[in-house]
């Protein structure tokens, strides 16, 4: 089997394993959310994202709280009559 396919499958398995964990590490949270390390660090430093620092150094995130945080400020879809219609035939 091609090395690229093996690495691709391993990456998929890692993502599935992370999705099943309740508590995520800093790096796992970056992978799970797609947020960069620097931006996630800024969010934690500003207290804008739910996290925990049990020993004062390592940062952990509860997956359910991260999902809720990601889905905050939801927008309702516009009714079909109010959507922009393409005027080009």
C-alpha cells in the first residue's frame, strides 16, 4: 500500500479518536476545531473560550463546551423570499 494512503488513514483514525474523547489537550483542540495554536492561546489568555488549567500549566478543554462555544451566536436563515436572487438567466 502506498505510504501516502497509510498516512492518510492514520490521520483519519487520529481524528476519530479525538472526536470520542471528553477532555482534549491544547493540540487536540487545535486539530478538532481548526483554530491555530496562536489564536487558541490568545482566546485562553483572554478567557474567551472555556478551558481548564488544573496544575497551572497545561490547558485542557471539555469537548462538549468547545462545541457549544463554536456554535454560539447562531444565525437564523432568511426566508426564501428574502434571499438574494441571481438576476442572470
